[in-house]
């Protein structure tokens, strides 16, 4: 997904994890090391994640910088600053 000329990984979240990232309590976003996520994340230069809250017509969303991506037994995307927030539903 492109957001203001930035290539972003687009992830849709439920309310609780979205709010934890927004509050700064959740600093790592995890994804299982499955063929689906391996294809989406392997060899990609992920610098930003566009987090969308649920599926709404005009969703609440935020763009968060990614400081590091690691793969252990799962994918770990370490989150930095929130660079954009548009809150319409929380």
C-alpha cells in the first residue's frame, strides 16, 4: 500500500491490539512464520506499517515506523514512532 509516497505494509487489527500500539504498550507486531507471511515479508524493506482498525468505510488508521524486522520462530516487527493517526472510531 502507498501512503503519502511511502510503501507501507497494510495490516488490519482488532480494537485491543490497535489501542495497545496507540498507547505505546505494544512495541512489537508479530506474525507467524507461515508461507503466507514469508511471501509477504521476506526480502522486503519494511519501514512503515499502516495499521487499520477493523473494517469500516472510513477506518481509523495510523502509520507507524518500523525500527527492525527479525525472524525467530515468527516474524517480529519492532515499532517506533507513530507518524500519522486519523481517529474516527475510537
